């Protein structure tokens, strides 16, 4: 009888241990900022990224879509390594599937670099910032 209760206790602790590991794997984030199973972040990857001339002089509009509702903004600047400015989605300030950021007071001859940020992950092209010139839009 004593052996059965020990077996029950050992099995119970082992079961709790397995449940703890499974729960940790689901909620722990890896170094790329997404969960181990990569379920939540892949739906926030931006696609159909477009840059067009803005309605106002010296402005550009960056738009993109995501599969699920996500928070989004643009980091941009005049140098690929220094994206010190931020453009916020004023049309959809809360989570959305369609995003639109208007960048204003830009120079027509300056090349601008930008990254699309979607749910706290920055996206560009092969890990580098995208670029545009207003005069080419």
C-alpha cells in the first residue's frame, strides 16, 4: 500500500513538472521577440507596403496591411543607421489590419530610410531599412 502512494506522489509531481514546462514554452519569448511557437507574431508581419506622395507638400504616406489587428508605426530618418524619427498611424491609432502613416516636412532631395514596426517588431528588407525619395514618388 505504501508503494502505491509513493507512485501516486511521484506521478503527480512528474505531471505538474510537465505541465509547467509546457506552459513556459508557450509563454516564454525568444530573442526575436516572438513566442516559441511563433503563433502570435506571424499574423502581424506587414505586407503590401506602399510609399506614395502625401496630400500635403513635402509629405509621404506609408501604408501596409497585416493579417490580424496589430499596433503599427514607422521609424524613419535620413540615414540607414539613424532612424531617429517616429511616424504614428493617425488614421488607425488603435490596433488595425490596415495601417497608414503620413510623414511630413520632408526634404525633396533627401533620401529617407524607414522600418515598419508592427507589434514591437521592426520590419524592412532582409534586415535593412527601406528607402524612398519624395521627388521619385
